[in-house]
């Protein structure tokens, strides 16, 4: 994969998702809140991941955004961060191959509410067709994704309601 931005850890396992499909985990890290510049660097890394693992990702994958250790940015900076996503969306090849999205929001209801609102804004500007599931931990996210795979046989979740799993 290309150079990793300092504020994020991105891991890819070609067979680590439910049913042996790929699994990408993105986890912000560090002791400071991410800025719009950090997020732009992160999106460049996502594009590099898509290019470096095009064949594996093309077979389908689940994406997990683990915000449990995120240092939340100022509410005033969130519109700038959202505009980066609008102007620099993830590659179409990634969007087409994503089978499900899970967001780890931690145990705090306050964090869950903030993260859910930010995810809603990102979904609106990127015209996200999948409904993310929300979980309190990475293990709970994996459990939700396995359940969704067994329940539906696929990950083509239509826009509707999201779920929070603790």
C-alpha cells in the first residue's frame, strides 16, 4: 500500500471478512484531532489501497471505520472535513466492491450520536448506497457483519435504518 498517513491506521486482509471476502479496517490514531488536511491525506491513501489491491478488493470487501479512539475535531471543523470527502470521494471501484460498512462508535451514547451524524453527512455528500451498521467495538462490528452476511446472503443493504450493536 502507498504511504500511510500519520493519523490513521489502515489494514487490509484479503480473506478476513465474512464468507472469506476482504476486510478493510480504518482507525484514526494519535493524540490530536484530525484536520481537513489529514483527511485529504487519508483519502489519498485509500486511493493507493484501491490501486495496490485492485484484484482482491474487486472480489468484494467489508469496510470498518473504527472511531473508538478518535480524538474528535471541533464541531466548527467538521464542515471542512466533509467538504474534503465531497471533493475527493473514494474511488468508484472501491464503492462498487464494498459489500457492507460498519462504524465502531464506542460505548458512549454521546460519541455514538456524534459519529452517526458525521456518517450521515458523509453519506449525503457521497450518495452512499449502503446503510452502515453501528457497533460499540470492533468485535461487535465483525459480529454484525457476519450476522448480516448469514441473514441476507449478500451485503446489498438498501438505504433505510442503521443498527447499533453493543
